[in-house]
């Protein structure tokens, strides 16, 4: 790291991805761990001569913004990392910013992405979650760790293969930190995933391995973990082997209970499932007897709420690409005859089934839905679409596809479900002709 050059830069506006924009001799530099208006010393992390832009980490603040605060996680603090001769771990790149200022920056970023990529001009206000902790910590219910050569839990430096050992995770809920997994030796494993459900059940620890049959070493590690269910997980084959307790966690949202197996997708923020479900139902305004679809449905979070709202006189088509998540959805929605759970790619299911719908809910992965899925949705007869997104850039691109098809963006809420990071969640309502 010491061979990378250091520059003094005046920091410009925020950019999507957790950076701010600076310029040096006509070249754009995306700088992390800085704030607009600051003057910083920044160490270049990517600086090929023929690159369109460079990347850098701010390591020393020459002129500070009034929005700068002490970072709550020393390992993610760029200044402290510079003193150590390392780079900060990823995952809390906005921790040096006051929480209210974080939301103002996110609002600017979302508005810019929507205008530039979606051709929609709209002022955005990023909303805090009603029960957020004052310090913005303790919200992550899912955490993934690597394992360093010495067997310690570790996290990567941003955009790097370099591992930094960790001894806490301030963004995680107490149930995860309380396991104190950093005190154990995980030698021989490829990584560790931890999930904490919303009930009183124990967390689930997944030991990542390339073996479908756990060896003696993996079983010995499992014995050392106290206060959690433990399973071995081969991400290449999807094999999941119970070592102690359950291979799933229980989640409860309102009157609904959900089983989420292994590494299955679930909203990360402890309050996100309830907050997003309420936002979806408000935006959809679903009534008994309607025909709905829940696309990228996961374990059935929104499907369950939609099925309850439309009743047996209506119907819900629930589509999910992951076979494991689709199996969970079938368990979670067992006995609801008006729910049709289909495992497969969304675009393929819509193309082959050609359902006639009144409304659609979708919560696609970070890459967004894409032109083909938007075209298929707008061809179902639906008059409204509620779009839940975790990425402003992919959402903006998809919004452009909707408007090109004659649809309008009726409402848009952006929620700060990822404090101390650049990420945010949005819930939009599109109306057709």
C-alpha cells in the first residue's frame, strides 16, 4: 500500500457507490471516506495511466466538514487504517458522516441517478426507519465473514483480496455479536455466514466449505460454537448439512411466520420486513378479489401479505428463481389455495404463462428487473406496479423503461435501511394507462 501515491484533493459532490468526486489535473477521482467541500490527503488505490478515472481513500483530513463525526467502527475508519498501513474494511463507508447528513447525501445521489438514468426529475427525501437506534448501529441480521490464513474471522478491504481480522461487527444485531465468533479458530473453512431471526430462536451459523460431507475438522468447529444452530454449507453445490440445531431461522412479521433456510434471502435490517410490507400494501391498495403477482418473491414475505389482503376470492402468483427460497415459500404459504408458487426465472414465467393481472409487486436483485421483465409486466393488463429496489441506478434504468411504455411514476419513498453505508431502499408505485 505504501507504494501508492498520495494527493491532496478538494472534494466535490457525492456519487453513487459510496464515493465523492474529486479532480486532479483533469482526471476524475472517486474518493471514499471524504465529504463534499473537504480538503483531504487521499491515497490512490487504482490509478492506471490509461484508466478513465482513478479511485482513492481519504487518509487525512486537511479541512474538515461540519458533518464529519468519529467513525463508530475503527476497522472501517480510513484515517486509522492509514496509520496502521492498511485500508479500511468495506461495509461502513459512511460511518464518518453524521446520520442526518448521510441521508441528505443519499437523497442527492438518488435524485441524480433518477434524473440522469431515468430522465425523471424529482426531489427525494431519504426517510429514517421509525425505530432506528440513535447511533444507527445494531441493525444487521445477516453478516458474512471470510477466514484469514490464521483461522480468524476477517473482512476484505474494499475492492481487494486483502483480509483484515475482525473482533466485532457494530452494525450487527446483539444476537450476532453475542456469539463472539472472533474468539474461535475457523482454520480449514472458506467463510462463515450468520443469520439472526426475529424470534427467540438461536441464530444460525453457516460454515462455508467446498465439501458436501463435513469432515472431522468442520464438526469440531461446530462443537465450539455456543448459543447457535450450526450447519455446513457448500455454496457451489448448495448442499446444507445440519451439525447442531436447525438449518433455518424463523422470522415473524405481523401475523405471519416465515422459515428461511440456510443462506436464503431475507431483508437485512431488523425492521425492514415490517416497514417494507406496510409500504407495499399502502402503495398497492390491494382489495379482496384482485389478481396479483409477487415477483422475485423469496421466502414469501410480500406474498403472504398480498394473499391475506385479496382473500380467497383473489389470487397471487408468486415467482422466485432460487429453488431453496421457493421451497421455503411453499412451506410458509402451505394451505393457501389461492397462491400459486412457481420456481423459475421471472421473465420466462411471465412469457410462458401470460397471466392476466390487476397489479404486480416486485423486489428484484441489485441488478434490477431489466427491459424484458418490465415489458412482460406491462403486458399483463396490470394497472399498477409496486417496485421495491435496493439500488438507485438499476431502479432509475427500469423507471425509464416504464415511462417509455407510457407508465407514470406516481409515488416514490426512499428508506434508510442501511445506516453508515451508501445503500438505500426505495418503494415506488407506477401506474399504467
